[in-house]
C-alpha cells in the first residue's frame, strides 16, 4: 500500500485478526472438509462470536452421519473461506481463511442438519503471506463495521460512480500514477478505501485513509464524500 503525496503518519491497515473476523462475516460460501468428505456450502452458515459458526449441511449429507459416529460426537474438520473482490479486477482473491476445529450437532438446532463448528486454529493468507492466529486473538477484535455491506458499496461505487473513482486517484502520489491505465476500487473498510491501479506491466494497490473511522455504512458514505472533496481540491493531473 502507499500513501498520498504528503503523508503525516503511517496509514493504518486491518490486522490479520480483523481480516479473519471480517471475512467470516462477509463470506457467502465456504468449503467444509472432513477426513473423507468435502462439501461446499452456500448461504448455509453464520458466525456466532469469534470462534463458533453454525452450519446447515444438505439433508442426507454424509457429514451428519460422520458426526453421529464420531467419538463423543465431535468430528475433526476444517473450513475454507475465499475473500474475492466484488469488483472485476486482476487477481480478485484478496484473502483466504482456513479454520481448524471440531464439528458437532447444534443442540439448539431445528434439525439433524444443523451443526456447530468450534474453532481451534485459524490461518490467514493475505498479500502473499500466511498468518497463524489464536482464537483469543480473534476474540479480542470485532469484524469491520462495513464487512457485511462492503460488496454492495464497492459495486455501486464502481458501477454508478466511475468518475468518482477516477477523482479519488487525484489523491495518490503522482509518481505512483505514472503509466496507470485504469483505476478500480478494491477494498472498503473502516480504515479507508483501497484502489487498484492497473498498468500494462501489472498493478499496484494504494490505500486512501478516512479522516475518521466510520461506525456504519451511512457514516462511510460521509467519509467517502470527504475524500472526494479533498480530491476536487487537488490540481488536475494527467495519468498518462
């Protein structure tokens, strides 16, 4: 990531633990793995706090039978999540999360297909690096307040306000803009908006920080307007 022309302080980024919590909130799908089965679940999970997720497996799934036969009713399993940018950009996978833990029947579930997953280990792949996290680290942070609505906000920004995206690029260090042929929004969180700057030779990501971390999506819109106001005050620059 890179700062604007005259940075006054290091630009804050989400911590690995925050990224994991946010991915779990925003993800619509996951892959459930046991020793003998691999099941893709779409829209059939919900996070319950930092280390527990509720899952609904398809009726008649062999996973339920595995749990029933597991010693003590606890089955070793893992969950895989892939964080994909909602806007079409090169290399759309922004992060991967791998959770290891125990799968059991949810005692409060409505049917035999309702399962509970208790996290024991957590790993994050982000920007080419792997991070190992403790459950206590996840419990110490909250998901980003924009995680659940980020996809909607970003696709609206890219689809309906392409001129605003170009305008935001005025806040980027002019040296970084040399050779840039296209600008797309890549990420939006309480720390700001991340732009992906494309060139013929590849791309570069840069974060534009918010003056105040937004508390909710409505507040994020106000912070985005403040960024745009700053951009309008910048001298016009050619990116080519």
